[in-house]
C-alpha cells in the first residue's frame, strides 16, 4: 500500500489568556490553504486532530476542549493604521467544521507577541524596551484591537508577575483595548439587535426567560441564573455532566440566535457552534473556585458563568468578558442589575476559576447607548515553536 509523506508547516503553539492555539503566518501555509475555503478548513482540522469521535484529539494539537481547539492565521495588514490582520478559527472537536464567525478574546493577547516575534510588525515601531503598541485588525468581526506588549532588550517579555485566574503560573501582562466592540455587523446590525436591553426569550418546551441579547465582543445571550435553576456558583462538572442542562442551554442558544437575527431557523444553530454565547449571571455570593481558592462575595460585583461550544467554560472567554463589561456599563441590562445597577465603568466578576476585572466606556448618543472601548488585561506565552506536520493528502 502506497504511503503519503507528511508535510511540515512553520507554526507556533501559544497560550493566550486562558486558551491555547496553533498560530500560523499566512505566508507559511500551503498555497491551497492561503485562501478561505475547504482546503484551509481541512488543513486546520487535521492539525488540531478533528473530527474525533472519541472527543480527545489525540492525533493532533488540540486539547479536547473549546479553549484548546483553536487556530490563528496572521498576516501584515493592508489597512491604514493597523499592523496585522488576525483571523481566528474555532475548530469543532467531534465534527468536520471550522467556525469563522467570532473572535477569541483570550488568544487576542497572543497576537501582538506573535506578530512582533515573527517579523510582522515594522521594526521601526518596535521599541527595544517598554511597551510596543500593536494595532490589530480582527478580520472575523471587522474590529480593531490595540495590544500593549512589553519588550525587554528587543525581545517580547513573556515572564512576569501578572496573575490570571484560570492560568497556573504568572506571566507578563498584555493590556488589550477592544475598540468600538459593539455590533459585529452580523445579524441585527446593532448592539441590542431587538432594540431592548431586556427581552422575553421564548424557548418552546423549555420556558420563557428574561434575557439581554447583545452584540459586543461576541453575540451573547445573558440570563438570570435563578431563572434557569442555577446559582451562578457552578463549576464545570455541575453543568457539563448534566445532559438535560446542556440540552436546555443549547435550546436557549438556538432560539436566542434566531431572535438576534444571527440565523433564520433553529436548525441552523448546529452549524454555528461558536456564536452566540450563553451566559448566566447572579448577584455576589461566596464560593470555592476550581483551584480551591475561596472567592468572597465582597471580592466581586457579580457572578458569571458562560458556555462555549456547548460546555461550561472553565474560566471566561475574552470576548464574553468584553460583552460582560459592555453590558455592565449600560443601566437596566441583566448584567448591570446583577451587579447592583447604576452607572459603571468597570466590574470584577466571579467565574469558575476565580475573578476577572473588565472595563468599558459607555455613553448615550441621540438616545442610543454607544460603547467606545472595552479594556482588560491578559497574558501570553510561547509554548512550542517549529513545524507542525500533517499527512500530505489531508487537505
């Protein structure tokens, strides 16, 4: 039987925030995969090790969770006032599908460091010491992200004392600004696609729920934890081991997507796994995080739990954190109310791994809420670099 040799592609395996992914320069991909389409998707699926009916991604770089089944493609930007174009692919674990509809806020923290190290930034703009400002065009959603990457002796600083709940070891802080994060231009065409900060979301066979439907960072459906039989203190096993709960959340997600104008029929939700996110919130109360760390009610403004790719996230997606900060800044949303209401420029919320602070600048213009930026800090680190190998006939 004839064998097919493997090919090798330059790649870097990086952690960004509480996610990990395989990073590529567009120019290093095989020619057939440099354009969007089936060849690119097939290549990335094989790199990550999907589809895997066992759900483990043993024969690839994926880590068998939504946080670790990710790919990034970067190229120099042709857009004025931007340094690099950032394309994110969320790879399904058990099906042959790569989703391109949203961003990964966590991996956004690794984009600047990768771009600098890989020579994608004009050297004249990279200081030997201090902060390098990297202006990123997020190509999936058509938004600008500004990263402040620390530099030491001409190299990206990766180690440091910045601690991020959900990440075991401290590292260097990368500050991110998500510019004009509202409205991804997908579906309703507005930050609140229904025009309301709170809606009644009807889910046949499940119930009717108060919901804040928002396009900010990533399309998100916010619910009150108590309305769905939750407390807001849940850890992963409480949700991910409950098939009925997961089915309920998926039904809510599908009907919410229709109401937001992201899809036309609930049956389309299966082909749009990455968005929208389903997030539930609750007022502050104490709980024990997954690390064993005690989170006191006084430590946070509210509790937040989020589902990604059909499972409760172990910490918090960066894009969902943008949505949380944005919604918290706007009076009357479920997030704002859970945090106690009133005007807010930042919130610290509790998630399964600990706490996170996110800020947002919001104001009213002609009676409509506008959010100019959302801010948060993450960290990033190169885990491995070299080449990734795939069979030559896999794309």
